[in-house]
């Protein structure tokens, strides 16, 4: 099996990559603003310089993944998925150590000297590949409920393992697997039934976290089984309470949300101007270059700038679905849909947090937020998806452009 396969520009829907590049350029501009350092050349702070370096590596990874035959990615799906599960188990066992420290209530980073990596971003890609291979298997029947539940269990395994240390990242798995199942031909009644049960389960978890255990040993044991790490339950509890009653936690747990909403609202129609946001420049906006970067966008370029960012995400989703529509390989088709739903679902969660529509979760805005792991995984997934879209046309010789 060849490790590298030539690709011509006519075989690849380059428009999708162009939109991703525009999103990243937009995001880098606001990472520069959020980390602006007048003492450095062009005002590029340390984080802004690192983001530019990671962008270069990420583009290289995308082009490299595109040149790997899609059959190779399909063959590697299960080994990559198993490696991801083993890594999840290791992180759960090592949580709280110097290698996997607990940072702001979450143990989802691996620290290797000066590098701080977020493995869940790459574990998502492993789950994406494994689910695509399963759904495209000749033995898989999307009309049978048992087969659908098997696919859900495959995606739920890494999500459940990671939920104990990072509930926010686990919420990005459902949009991916449901999108893939729908693309594979899942029955509508099965989808509706499973969706209702899932929402019921989330509501039950929400209630369990909010209940005061008091003197009830049984309830305390149940809460500890859901979030067994010491302090995890109280941490999640406070986040939910702060979302429900932000005024009571204005200086603590709800500080991020209140500052974010205020920053977005203060930008009004046209914003205060690039590099002119006072919430940003005076340091009043927390996590401004990572989870809440959209608040910087809202403050400095206003409603119009936010609309441009949202339009780019919609264009990215359209390009992804168009690439899936023209892909004749069943595995490639469901993979492209899953990747698109994964990133758009993650973006929706981030934007919901930034605007106060859901409790705070540490989920980066794809292509926008500062972070090498997230940016690298986004571009690597895009490269694999572009490879899947181009694979059938490499053999048929037909070309299609977006």
C-alpha cells in the first residue's frame, strides 16, 4: 500500500481549504489583538507568534494528510482509535500529576517540558475515523436499531472516558456521530427516540449535579460515580449555579460570562475599532485569546464583524456538505459529514458559552482560538476529509471544483 499518492489541484475541493484559511486568518488577527504587546515588533505577543508558527505546521499537516491515500487512513482507523482510548485511560489514571495537571478544574492537558498538548483534539479524529469505517462496513445496516446503538457506543466510549475530566469536550462528540448516522441512512424515528433519551439523560445529570447531597450517602455516592475526581462535582456544580444565577457569582464563576456578554454588547454595530477594545486592552476580559476570543471580535468589530465570522462558519459547513455530496466513497462521505458536524458543533458550543446561553466549558472556537493542539487537529481533520473527497476522482479521472 502506497504511503504517498500524487494529488492534482483539479481533484480537490480547494474552496473548503480557502474558507478554513480565511477563518484562521480572522482568528489570528484577533489573537494578535488579545495578546498585543507594544514592546514587540508589530505588537506580536508570545501567543500570537506561537499561533502563527502552529498555523504553518497545521497547513503542512493538512497538505501531508491530503497526500496519504484514503485507503491508508481507513486501514489505520482502528489502531488510531485504540491508541486514543489507551491515552484516555492513561490521562484518567495520571490526572493530578505533573504530566497531567489539573488546570482550572480540568485534567485534559499533557505537559511535556515547554509543550502543553490537548490530546482530546486528536482523539476526536480517531473516533471520527473509526466511526466512518464502521458505518461504511458492508455489514452495517443503518435501518437496524441495534447497529445504530453499536455505532453510538463506539463514539460514546472516548466521550465518556473524557467526561470525567473535561465535560465540555465530550459534548462535541454527539453532533459528530449523529451527523454521520443521518448521512449513513439512519431512520428518523430511531434518531428522534435516541435524541429524546439523550436529552433526558443530560437533564438527569444536570439535576444530579445540582442536588445537595446533605446527609444522603446514596446521593453522594451517585455524584462521586459521575464525577469521581476530588472537587470535580463542586466545580461543575458552581459552573451550573453561576449560569443559572450569574448575579450571585459576578466576581467568581460567572465573571467570564458576564464580561464576555458585556464585551460583545459594547461593540454595537461597528465595534470600537481593531486593538481599541477597552475590555480587551485593560485585561478585564478573561480567557480572551482562547475560549472567549469571540468576545474580542464583538467588542472591536461589532455586530458586522461577528456576522462576517458567522458567515465564514456557515460557508465552511456548506463547503463540507458539498464535498460530502460529491464524494462517491461511502466511508469518505460519512467521514466528511462527521468532521463538518464536529467542528460546527464545537463552534456552536463555544459561541453559546460566549453569549451566556450555556454554562462555561473549556471548548475552543475552531480555527479562531489560540492553541496549537486545536489548530493542528482541525487542519489534520480537514486534510483527511479533503483526501476522502478527492479519492474517488483520483480513480475515475473526473474533476469537480467548489
